[in-house]
């Protein structure tokens, strides 16, 4: 199943587990038939493959030819909310490479000569990203939040990640939609959705037991899995500094924090690309 998962199937899996949460009888029926979580996900993957074979447009592989301009490629990335784009020679039937957000932005930093002063501006003054304000609340969760609520946040708000914060409002991790795949390692989707995120990550015995005697999140902050590790920047950082940070940590998003380390917003490679591609 994991070998064929892509952005479409992750969304399908998120939808599937949400349905199982809302309709427990469906999960019971699947398990009664001897189909645990992995097999249920496999069924969803098979349907996705059927759509691909039938030529459904929503299952088509995005690609661009070598003669396309960088601007055309950026438009395809932006319009399809894609993070990468294969460069395919149709005549030779080969993939020459893969264009990513990071590669495009690194090219812009190197070759953008119209106004270098732009890269010295604080990123917040350029309006890049999403910021907490009176009109905009940054969706977040804690280690105590049930997994099904985090899935709801992802689905209802149409966002790609939910920052995980501690009691002081400081980010300690990021739960992205791709992390939903981790649920296939659990024997029961329904039971996995009901537990807290901390219990899912560290195990219920360790997390719940230690929480009863100590409410400090520090032991867990130090042991967050790499796949959920977060990286931060400040809203006062220049556009150049944010580019350098993305290049160093090679992630899709950074969390904005203030001088106290409290969550203030999110900026992604998609936000940066959208700023340069009208």
C-alpha cells in the first residue's frame, strides 16, 4: 500500500478513516470480515488504481515537457497544489527529472536581479504565509487532543498540517496530512482515532501513566519522531533568511514564532511560490 500512496491517496485515506470514525459499524463490518486497517487502506488504493486505468482526470499524473517555461511549470504547481512536478519527454517516454518548489525558489534567489532589496524585507511585511490575528486563528492541537479531532481540523479547514503546541502555546511538533499513513500500522482504525495524539506516538501506557504524575511536555518534546519534527522562523526574518532556512532543513513549511517561542503563524514553500507566481 505504501508503495503506491501519493497526495491523492493520502486524501482518500484521510477521508476513509474519518468515515470509519463517524460510522463505527463500518469499521466493525470490515474487521468482522477479517479486514483490519491495512486491508481497508488497500481497498481504497485499489479503487484509486482503477480510476487511473480508466483515465479519470482526478487520477492523472501531473507532468510537464522539457520545452515548457519555468513560469508554465510554476503555474501547474500552483494551480494543482502540487509539491513536485515530473519533467517528461513524451516522445522518448522517459522522465528527465523532477521539479520541486525548493528548486524553483533557489533559482529565484540566485537569478532574481530586478530588485535585490526585496530579499532584505521582513517576510511579514510582504504578507507571505498565514498569521494569527483578530480575523484569523491558527488551528493547533496538543498531545492530549484525540486523533480524530486532528483529522477533523485537517479536513474541515482544508489545511495540510496542524501545529502541535504545549501548555504555553509553543510549538513542539507538526501533524501533517501525510502522517495519517501512520494509522495503517495500528490494528484498529477506530481505536487509533479515539486515543490522544500523545498515546498514538508514545504508547498509551507511557504517555497516560506519566501524564498523571507530571504535566510537563518536555520529555515528549525531546522525543518527537522525525516525521513530525517542526522547524521555526521569526516574522522579523528577512525573505533571504527564510529561503536559507528552507534550504537548510528541506521541509515544506516553517512555523512563525515570536521572541518567546509562541506560535504566530505558518509559511510554506507553496506560499513563497504563490508570491512570485501571480
